C-alpha cells in the first residue's frame, strides 16, 4: 500500500491505519486491511466508476467500522479500447479532491 509517494511496509501500515479515525478506500482488494483500524473509525469508499461491490462494506461490518459510500460517475470512454495517446486499454478515475474534502468535513461534523 502507498501513502502519498511512500511505500509502506506491513508494520508501518498497521500503525498508520490504527491511528486513523477516517480512511478513504477505492480498491476492494485492500478491504481486509481495514482490520488494522480501530473499531468506530469511518471508512469512506469511493465507488469508482459509479459502482461498488460488497467487500468494503462487509469488512467494515466485520471490523466495527462506520461505512460511507461516495459514488463517482462512470467513465465517458470505452474501457476496453485504447485511450488517445495510450498504448494499451486503461481504466482510471480522477478524484475531485476539493469535493472529497467537503464530503469528509461533512462526515466529520455529523
């Protein structure tokens, strides 16, 4: 897992997540890592490309975390075709950091 530009080892990751009161997650494959968070912490899942699965909410329930979902719109390009200037097909999302900060501040105020 990466935090900003730093690659975290397991012990650093566990310590970082244990100290968090709020975690933003966009990759369901990393949902089991939420087990390092203290119960009661909030997990905000980014429903990248407008949908979500059951991994993150299930792990939140299992570990006693508060789960919130923020949906992002689906891409406006064919995900199985190449993007302009790209050599291979790519699926990516851009996150509106200002909008995310506003959503987090609303959750923190609630």
